[in-house]
C-alpha cells in the first residue's frame, strides 16, 4: 500500500520526509534508521542537522544501516558512500560512530562481507528506511532482474545507473565503479516503515511502474506494492505520470 504525497519542490519534499524521520527518532527508544545515499535524501539530511543544532534532537540512541556501498573505492575516496554519509549527515549529528553500519566495499572476500552485513542487519528491525529510486526502477543497488527474495549481495551496476551517477565523478562514466554491495530486496522489505523520495522528470516512469505497473523484477521497486507502510514523497515532475 502506497501513501503518496506530492509537493511543489525539493525543499518541501525534504521537509515532509524530515517530519516523518523526526517523529520516528523522537518516539522510539532505540531507533534503527535505514539510510540512503544519492541526491534524493540530501535535503532531508540537511534538515536533520539544522534541527539537531537548533532544537537538540539527539541521535545518540540511534543505530544506522546504509543500503549500499561501491566496491573497489577506498573508504576515504570522496565518492565512497562512507565519505558521502559522513559529509552529508553523520558529521552534523551526534550518532555514535560505533552505531553506524555501511557495507564494506574494500573487503578481499566480497561474499563474506555481504553475509556479515546481512547477519548484522538481521539482529535489528529497521524502524524507518529511507529510499531513493533509480531511473531504471532500482532501489538500493538492486538493478532490474534482481530476485525479490534477495538479501545483501554483490551487484553489477547497469550502464544506465553508471551514466546517472557519472555526475558525481566529474561526468566521467569510466570513473564510476562497476559493482556495489547492496542490501537485497527482501532485506529492505523487513523495515517497518519505508519513505521513498523521488524528484525530477527522469524518475516519473520508474515511479509509475513502481506504483501501477505489474509486480515484476523488471522494476525492482514494484516489490514495495507488498509492503504495508510505504510513503512516496514526490515533486510534481516525478509524479507526472501517475
Ligand atoms: C543510494 C541508493 C540508490 C539511489 C538511487 C537514486 O544509496 O541506494 O538506489 O537512491 O540511485 O539516486 P539519486 O537520489 O541520486 O537520484
């Protein structure tokens, strides 16, 4: 079941997502936050930092799990998701470093890194999972064709995803890693509550397919049709085909 919210612009979309996040953080004794990277959640992260600074909302008791990480980029690379999360959120709030979980994209044994991450994730129930959506309908880095039963796994990134993400690598697709470690679709579906943020015209088709298309692995996000609590927060461009 989808609860859909359409807002005028990215700032309003971010405010709406922030409200839901703050409600979970302030009403749950030990909140478990599922976090995403990419452009979509950045506005919400800014609002979390501003609210932490001005109202003292604390993340001391939070545990966080990120969705994914590029394989082969050192943690310290400016485009690793480790760096992204520290720059865009963690350095601005008081979540303890030891409570932060991000897949290890530098592990020699990638399969073991996936299994370790999934086992750690399974010790918790994610209270709120933030998602973006790829223009090909991916969530986390579960590209089209990924089984709905998937747990944390290694994924070859599609050409389309690498093209979409080249903007973070000085526009050079050759610099975008070809693989990622990602939570699977079944991992994501265990979250209690999901908030998906989608803005811009290039998301409109994926958003339509997620909500109204058949539930098929061609559109990985269509699995969310089976989740009991999904809020999709969009701007008008992303909602244009609904
Ligand atoms: C990031 C992630 C991806 C992005 C998606 C949309 O952790 O899991 O699924 O959410 O690629 O990216 P943006 O928000 O940059 O359009």
